[in-house]
């Protein structure tokens, strides 16, 4: 089966042109789909969603037809030629929903991430934001800031009078202090960008330390060339992988050595060092204690009698027999869960984090200033930051970037 979705003021007329009549709203009905020029095309289910109570806030319709490419293309041609419709751009349905007030920018961003989610952790964390939980919290902050602004304006208006009903400063200050504390919790949470892209696990160590073999063992495929010749891996190789439901990007790197590397291998070593600087997790297969701070010590090739052995909390594996590999994967998964947002915890993107930090800074200024005019301006700036998070103020370039990463059907 295939679903052809239509949105816009001509949606109803398009269904009447191809299907004869509009079905009852939100009720699937069988229709014979015909092209006025080419004749009968298919028997399909048709649904009609009159605006504004639709996904996009506009009149919408769906044709659920048979999924053969020829059928789909014939109906598309009829919609274009006989009904004057055009193909949707990437993310256009969600963009129209945003512009028509059906979703705000926080919900739209979370939906975009949800569409590309590949692990249960990603889905579970994003579910609350898609359902509007994050938007409700930001809207509540905005209302609290607006109330504080009103109280400050009242103080300014009646500061020379002794009339009753003037809100004392302590009322709005307590509210703003509470908002600042909640914002700090969001800012302290792991980034949504890490959740979307996956944590980077970099395998590092000197040549012939078993990095590529372990890389293949974790992926359970021969993604990297394995050879006893030193310097076989000359570039960073990366693959996305889910470990214990946590998204990762696994990166194999060139062997690190200070001498004996020819020109091309030296370039690979330089890139390996760059990957180490970007890594969220490093699996160090080299001499114990010689790796970066915080690296997980891994002793490889334990199936060999002369294989390296490490002390303390090091993990030991054999890529050939897979001994120790499950334990290593379990440790990586647990570490990943600690570095990513958990279900029920808000995941804040870089864009949202910038506006959130700006809003928090403005609120701290409002608590610090003595001049009520400066306090009022700081509260206005904080309110503007909340509007930017929700998308009440947004530029076309930013919207193009956001919705451009959606698929056509969204």
C-alpha cells in the first residue's frame, strides 16, 4: 500500500475531481480513483480532514492506494495535471503545521529527530518533547517571566504611591529564582545532538594492538582490513552502531606511533589524534596508562599466550573467540546511558541551549539589578529568548535549515 497525502485549499477539490465526492470527515471511504484524461486508475481508501483540525491546520486529504510504482505515479500525474497540485518539499507538511500554529518549534525539532531515531533510547527520550511536554515547560517559564514583568511595571507605575495591591518585589523574585533553577537543570542535561548523532567511541592504540579486529568484532562484520603489517589502517573508519539500545558511532583509527610512519600513514595518525579530541569514549588498546585521561583500558588478544594483560579495572577481550566482548559491550552501553538524556529527561539541542542560556543570563541580570527600568529590560530579553525557543520569533533561514532535514512525507 501507499499513502498520498495532500494539504492546502485545493485538497477537497482534488479528491472530488479524482474520486467523485468527498467522504465524511475523518472516515475512510472506498473510492474509484480516475483521471479525467486517462480514465480509471485504482480503487483506494480516501480520507478527508477539513482544516483547521488537521495535521497541517489546512484542508488535508489522503489517498491510500495500491503500492505499485505505476499506480502511484499515475495518481501523482493526475493530481499535478488535472488538479494543479505540486510535490511537497522536504519537511513542508510539518512546516505548514508550524506556521499554522498546530505545533511549535520545540515539537517540530523533536519530531525531526524522532523520524531519524534508530534506537529505543532515542524514541523514549524524544517522545515527551514530541507530545508537547517540553513546550509546556517553556511556555510556563514565559508566563512566569511575563507575570514578573507586569509586577515590575506595576512597581514603576505606583512607586510614588502608597496604594494597596502593589506586588512586593519578593513575589516576582521568588518566581524568577525558581525559573532560573529549572533552566539550570535543563542546561546541565546531556545534549540532544549527542542523542541524535550518537556518542563517538574511538578505538586507539599503537599499530598491531588489535583495534581493527575489535572494531569488526563489535560490528560483527569485516568493516576494517585486518593485517599483521603495521600501519594497515591509514584513515579513520566509522560506523553507526546501537549497543544496549544506545546510539554510538564506532571509529577505528590508525595506529599511533612517533617514528617509522611514512607520509600517508602520518596523515592517518594526525587524523587519529583529531578523532581522539572529538571522542566521547576512548577504548585504549595500547600500553596501560599511556592513553588519554578517562579512556577505558582494554587488553586485546587474550586468546594468545603472549597477549597483553592489564591490571585494575581493565577489560580483556579476544576478537577471534569473542571472549570478553559481551562484557565490553555491556560496559560501553552503561557508560553511554550515563552520557545521554534518559527517558523523561528533556534533551536540549544546541539551538535551544543557546536561547536557554541567553534567557537564564537575562534573568540573573534581573535579579542583580536595582534599577527597575533595567530589571524590566532584562525580563523582556528573557521573554524574547523563550519566544525564540518556541518559534514565536524565527527567521526564514533557520526554518529552511530545520525543515530541510525532514523527509518528503513530513
